[in-house]
C-alpha cells in the first residue's frame, strides 16, 4: 500500500460502497468497513481498480468497536488521507 489511504465505513452497499469505489479509482488504497454481509463481495468489486483494499467486518454501534477499527487502521503504519 504505497498510495494515499482512505477509510470508508458502510462500504458494503449504497453510498459507502460507491464512495469507496470512487476513491480507489482516484488512486487511494481503501480500508472498507461494514457489518454488512456483502462486505467481501463489495471489496472484490473495489479491488478491480488495481488498488489495495483491506476489509474490516465491524459493527460501529459502540465506542469499543470504533476504537478497534481505528487500531486496525493504525496498524497499517500509514497516515489516513480521507475518512
């Protein structure tokens, strides 16, 4: 993952998915997060852009889960350019 990095929640469908695809097409590597069942399928679709995609299956309804997501993003050792 050498390009810019974006984090998109709700990325398994709808606006979140379209936003993640657009960011990937604009040169971003993308961390996609969702509790949705279609996250894997959505991530594969986004990978078609040729950029790195990291899937995180998480329900962000609690502060603890939000912190867990952020820890996973930080473990990449890269600055996040877009959230």
